[in-house]
């Protein structure tokens, strides 16, 4: 159960950092691949696919957690997280209290501090920063850079007690994915309470 709890905390933190749990969603199809650098989980990768119709699939692979796949359904307001190591699916309701960050206006609504403009790996971006409480009661500082061209995450750095966790966009495509909502039929399902957004620190 400790492993499951750790995975649950990781999923919740990742959802916050990458805006996967917001009540709103980006109405465009895309396929984004990221490199992850994490002192706590080990270096890995993340792929986020969106069909532009309210469904987003996030596949994260790290040495500490193995492969974790989250399927977010904004229409039905639920997220299903597939943990291959445990052969388990965690299902939770989405909170209506979050705001997805696509630009300066939505970042201001979410309480983010503006960091100005910067070009990152060829993408014109605007940056935002927020200090928040995460599962376990600790405070982390997250800096995110949203592409003016992608309207989605290009680069993020989260300062944690273990060190700095970095997410960097490596490949972006606006091609529509196939069916991204399919889940394993033979995994055990566990329902968990609705995930609320971390409280921003003043």
C-alpha cells in the first residue's frame, strides 16, 4: 500500500504541474513528447496526447514508478490512472476548481505570477510561477513556460525538497491521435476521492 500511496502522490503532483487536472481543457488536437529530469524518481519521459474533444492521455515513464498512464475525460469529469506494476486503475472525479493555463489571462485567473517572455528551444513562450502546497503538506515552487504557438507546456521546473524536477518539450505535433481512452480490461479498479487543486501560497 505504501507503493500505491507514493504513486498516488506522484500522480497528483504531476497533474498539478502539467495542468492535467483542470476543469477546462485545450480544444485542439496534439501529440507532445517531453523529457523528465527528477532527482526523486529518476530521469524519464512523458507523452501527452489530446483529441481536442475533451480527452487527454498522459503516459509517464520513470525508473521509480515504471509506466503510469492517465486518461482524463473532461466531458465525464473523471481521470483514470493506470499503474502497470500494480495492475491497477485508480479512478477519481475531476475538481471544478482548477483553471487550465493556456495564456496570460488564464494564468492570472489561476493566481500565477508572470515571468515575462522568453524563447525556449524555438518556441516563443510566456512564463509563470506559483508556490503551492502539494500532497504531504509541503510547499513547492513551480515555474512554467507556455508556448505562444502551442498554447501548452513547453518547459517547467519544480523545486522540491529532493531537488529540481524539470519537464522539457522535445517534440510537438498537431496531428490528431487515435483512440486514447482505452483502458486495460483485466486490471483491478480503485476509486479515490476527487483531487482538489493545491492551495496557492500568498
